[in-house]
């Protein structure tokens, strides 16, 4: 499980740290027609080196706080390993 706080319409897609005990992710896509959720899933799939089908949005589809499941990650990104 990965809890994220998402900021849509950012200048670029990136992880910027922790916000209220959640991983804060800036997403360049707007929060329209599910674009930000799709961009978040694509970003996390690339970061964990898994197909997008292995990244599931469990909750928070319409809000900024989201819970994500990543099935069998092949890699743990540096930004998640940091203390």
C-alpha cells in the first residue's frame, strides 16, 4: 500500500516529499476526465518498473489523497527508500 497526496496541474510530474504522512506527488496532468489518476498510475508504474495493470487505485479517485496498491514491484525507487 502506498498513500499519496497528489497535486495536479504541476509544472512537471515528480515526488516532492511527505505531506501529512503521505507521499506527495506533483502531477502535470489536470484533474479532468481522470487524466491526473492515469498520469499518477503511469508515473508509479514506471518508478516501480511494473506494467500499469499492476498499479491499482484503491481509494481517492476524486480527491487528492489516494491509496495505491502496487503488485510485485520490481524496483523500490530511491525517493521511497529515503529515511
